[in-house]
């Protein structure tokens, strides 16, 4: 505990690797199942047309979507999504098929109802298979698009942030696009969708084909340093590094009093 009696836990063993969670958490889905790991408040997903889950990938688990089966994971509108002054969307994706059209990754955004548009993250075919991040706020709507095209069969780390002044889009730990925007995220009644987006209000369309893992939605913007660290964490797992530590592996734990970030040193450093 610190002087003001604040404390945290470091898990030395785990059956799954959780997404990085910073600040005000909205929802976090490792996607080893439909359960939310952010708050323990039951924001669990509905599995539409039997999305399957598997072990592997950069986050330890992932959901495997088949577009031809109209598969998606959804959550009805929840108060935690309302009126956010900041936003982070984070996930890893691996596309199996190029649909030849835009497909949804993470979305709370009706393409036909302007009053139900909060945020969306899309594989943007019109941009040459790039990533498009779009939000609606009390100050208006804006979007940013990545530069690097998505490659089929490769894991890609995507982080989109909004800090109340700027939207930023990171691909594989690198900042690819930014634009100015102000205001709070619009509080829509649209459902949250993983693996698709809404064509009409609360109706899934534009289905994703491939793998998605480590989904996180937060009401605090991640910094560039945090994005890079999370990307490197995924790469280590892909490279065969274990996501688990035994108690005897931990040599020391140090906490930065200014940021609250903890550094764990292993016996092998």
C-alpha cells in the first residue's frame, strides 16, 4: 500500500492474458469466451451464430469469425458507454478473407441513423484495405485513416484514441494518423458490436472474416508509450514467450509514484 492506502495486484499466474486496461475501464474482452473482465458488472457479450474461441495469437486467445455465417459478438447499449470525454479502442486482428468491401471490427455506430453514431473501427476497403476510425461527438464528427494496408493472414495491433482534443490511430505500435476534434462522445442507443457494424440501428452487417483478440474499450486515452508497450507484449507472446510467471520468478516489484505503473523484474531480469 502507498501512503494514501492505494494498492494494486499483480497476477503471477493466469489462464488467459487480459487486454491492457488503463484508467476508466468500459469493457475488456480477452475473447477466450463472451465474458467482460473489466468491471465484473456483467457486460457479457451475446454470441450470434456461434463464433468460436481458440487459444493462441498475440493475446493468448481469440474469437474466430466466419463472415459467410453472419457471425458477431454484441452487447446492448449500456450506461458505461455514455458521454465519454475520452476514448480508447484496442484489439489485435488477423483477416482470413478480403471481403472486397468495408467490414466492421469494433462498432457502436449505425450507418443509417445519425442519432445512433458513437464510434467505429473499420477495415476500410475504399481506402485500399486500411483502418478507419470514426467518432461522433458534441462538437461534430471526424475520422482518421491508417496509411499501412492490412495484409491477409497477419496479426495486426490496432489502437484508436481520443483525448478530447485529438483523434489518433496506431497500427503495430506506430502513430499513423491524427486529427483535431473536441467534445464528448455521443451517447447513442446503438449496440456495441465486435466483428461487424450496424447497417440499420441494432442490425449487424459488414461482417468480419478472421480472428480478433484482446478487445478493450476505455474512457481514458492510452499514451503512445503505452500503445508501444502493449504491441511489444503481443509480439513476445507470438514469439513463444509465456504469459505466465511463477511466484519464484519475480525478483522485485517497483511502482512509479507519479504514474502508478508497476515494473516487475524477473529472476532472469
